C-alpha cells in the first residue's frame, strides 16, 4: 500500500468508528513522523495532513523549519509528544503549537519561563501516569488538578486536557477508562480542558470509544520506521 492509501484507510477507520459511536465532535488525527526523513512530512502535507507529531527536539525542529522554509506551514500544527528535557523547552516552543508530554512540575516551571514573552499561547496536555510504576512518564492522577490550576493561572499556556501513553501490558480499555474518568474530574474545575490525547496505531479505535480527541498515529500511516 502507498502512503496515501494507508492514510486514507486509517481515516476511513476513524470515520467509521466515530459514526458507529454517534460522535460528531472534532477529532484531530496527528501523524507521528519520528524516525522518518523530512520528505515524508512533505509528502504527507501534499496529501492534506496538517497535524504532525514528533518526539525529539533535534529531529522535530529541522523538519518544522524546513516545512516553513518551503512555504508549506499554512494551518500546520506541530505536536510535541515525547519526553521533554527542561533545557529544551525554549527550543520546542519556538515551533511546537501543542505539547502533549507535560509530565512534571519542573517542566512546567521551564515552560512558564520559556513562554513568558511568546505572542501565541502554547497548548499543553498533562501526561498522566496510570500505572504504579513511578519510573514511567506522567504525573500521578492526584497531582493532575494542582498542575492544572497552575497552568490555568499562566497567561502564556492553554490547558487542553489529559494525555496517556498506552502499553501497560493490560487491556487498553482499562487504561482508557481511567483516562476518561480523569478527564471528567478535570473538566469540573477546568471546563475547557476537555480533550484527551490517546490512541496510537494499535488501539486508536478503542481510544475513540473512550472519548479520545487527539489520536497520535505513526506506523499505521507511515509504515515501519528506520529504527
Ligand atoms: C511513536 C509514538 C506514537 C505513535 O506510535 P505508533 O504505534 O507508531 O502509532 C504515539 N505517541 C507517542 C508518544 C509516540 O512516541
């Protein structure tokens, strides 16, 4: 299958599932282009993709800059989805519109500092850790609300909602159910923070059942990565 065919197939599966769920709210399909060359980004742009995701600053930045240099940045949104070192915050906010992986207070400190003079608000998801494994990225569910309060009090940031990375080795439904409940808790205090970033190549249809609004899809569209 060609790139265009894989993209069309994934989009058809998303549309089918939304239809069967009776969902009419907007869903953002982000194509994760990590470990693929810049040319793939340009090809996806030609196919109509406008939301791109990357997980490393040193790879994302040149791609974002190249796309802009070619005059193709109209309506493009860059989503940063990977672990972010605080000392890279300034660099990432120079091109990323949305940061999905705000996973600790110290990174929030860095983002507040980095965005203080920025003209546009940087959108963020708080990444939650749904496991008992403290080594995994993400804040504990208990910390979510205090972090949300801090973000809401920051002019230069806009809280979109919660983000989770799957792969607990358990039924993804259990995990998506937890995310959905955290969203409910969050919107009671922050009504606009009602988005969920969840769902990847292997489970995006299930994620949609639990209210996912931002799907982060890599290999199902891009094919296998180089590494
Ligand atoms: C790579 C990546 C994805 C996409 O994974 P696929 O299984 O290739 O769809 C989604 N989210 C994050 C955080 C990633 O790093």
